[in-house]
C-alpha cells in the first residue's frame, strides 16, 4: 500500500514539473521581441545603359595589315666581271640615293673594247669617204660619156647601179652604222660596270664582296623604295562600300585621295602616319571572300606622330617593313546616323532601348560600321536615347527594368 502511494506521489511531482516548464516557456515566448519584417526585393532587373549619340563627319573604316615596300627589286649586274669596289652603304639596312653607285665591276676589259670599236669606226668613216668619192667620180664619168654619145647622135643606155657604184656606197654606209652601234654597245657595257640605285631606297639584303666574280643576271642583293610603303588590308564588301570613290582610284594618282591613318605600336607607345587609299584589287580573295584595299604611306621613314605613351620625338621610329599596323580610313559622310557602344548591339542587329517609363523597346538597326568600342548605325533612334549595355541576357518588348538613370516604377 505504501509502495503504491509513493509511486503516485512521484507521478504527481513529475506532472507538476512538466506543467511548470510549459508555463515558463509560454511566458518567455510572450516576452520575446517580434522579428523585424523586411520587404522582399523587387523582381524588376537592374540594367546598365548608355546614351545614343548623333554621328557627325565621316564614318571610319577600320582594318589591319602588314607593311610592305611600294617597290622592291633584285640587284643584278648586266655585265660580267670581277668586283673592284663596293659602296660602304651597300649593306643590309643601308640607305642609298637614286643614282648612287652600289658597286663597280673592273672596267679595263670594257674600256679596251670601246677603244677597239672606236678605232674600227674611224676606219669605216674613211671607207665611207672613199666610197662617196668613187661614186661621185663614177657618176661624173658616166655623165661625160652620155653627153658625148648624145652629141654624136648615138643612143645612151641607162647606167647600172654598179657602174655608178651605188651598192658600194650603201655598203660603206651600212658598215659605218654597224660600227657606230658597236661603239654605242661598248659604251653601254662600260657604263654598266657601275651598278647604280634606280631610286632612293634601303638595302634589304646583300651578298657581294670586293674581288668576287659576278655573272650576268646573278642576284647580289635586294633594294626597296624609301619614298613610300603600302599596307594591304582585307575588307568586306560592306566596308569597301563606305570608302568614297574606291573603284575610280588608280595607282599613283595623288589627285583623288581618300585619307587614311596608319597606327603602329612599339612597346608601350603608339605612332601614327598619314596616308591615303591608293587602289583596290579587282578580285575577291578565294578563301576569305574579302577585297584587298591598298593604303599608301608617303615618306614613312622620316615622319610620325606619337599618339600614345610618353612624348619623345627624338625616339620616333620609322614605319618598318613587315610591321603589323592598324588602319583607319576616312569613309563616307551620311546625312544621318548614330553612334552607340558596341556592347549595346544585340544579336540580329537590334538595340534594347529604355523608354521614359522604364519599359524596354526593341529597335532593329542597320549597321554601317563596327569599331572596337562603338558601332555606327541607322534606324528609329534619336540622340540621348538610353540603350541597354549590360545587366540582362534577354529582353522582351515592354518588360520593365531599372537603371541608374531612371526611377523605380
């Protein structure tokens, strides 16, 4: 009996403890502060925008290519012989002026031939005088003979050319011309013992030394012109359409010039040269389907303009052959066009514009030219209109957005 009472008493104590804990928990919950309520962030995306600018002036046409000589030749002798003198400037990288002798072949043999030819010429001159004199005597004798025959009433036959020594005279005249040609040929061969530069230029390579025996037509070096260089840039037909009068340009015609700017990088510095579009090739590249446009740069080895880096005019480099350069051609000037950041141009040539009510509009445009940072377009745009440059991957007509320039709807 006592055991039952003790067990019942234990149950009552446990129930009391449990009830007290429940009451205490309720009191603590009621006294706890209410959690701060935060509003959910809006679901409208935030976008980056830029302003549309009205285009002014000519649209640039961009390209790139490698500098090449405007003229380059193989240096080859026209007469054979041993080299007895080489110009100190005739070496790789050396500069030569037009008409300057690059090297000379021994002249003794050619001087002897000239003297011999001149001596033979003098002989032929004497022979011609003799032939002329004999022909004159023959004609005089024939005239006297025919006069006596006519006085006696006899008939006179026409004198043959041999009687009048006409063939002999013509042979002497031909022999004289032949010797004059030999003298001219000997003089020409003697003059060719001096190999002169045909134009102002730089020596790309040379392999000739004093004492070396040269054969006719054997190349001993290469020389390229210093007055101008060319850059061939492949352009699409859309880009070539922006170059005014391209298909009317002719090589070397400086009267019709389309200005171009050539930019080359040397380390951390950039330099620019002024040139012009000289011509375009009349065929498409079979592989790239592009058109080669040739830009000509006059005087590339003595003038340049620094466009980037510390200004050090004394360190301005020349426009080197083989240098990769960027080209900017002054294209056509349309009546109306716009400039937008390149990042604003979407696929299918569309722009996503932000209207005043922060809704998106999709505007198709025609791309005139693509630059590194900007695009030149035409379409239903106006200056100052905001275009989306980032922040969203896709857009639909009328969707709402937020931007730094607008307010929340």
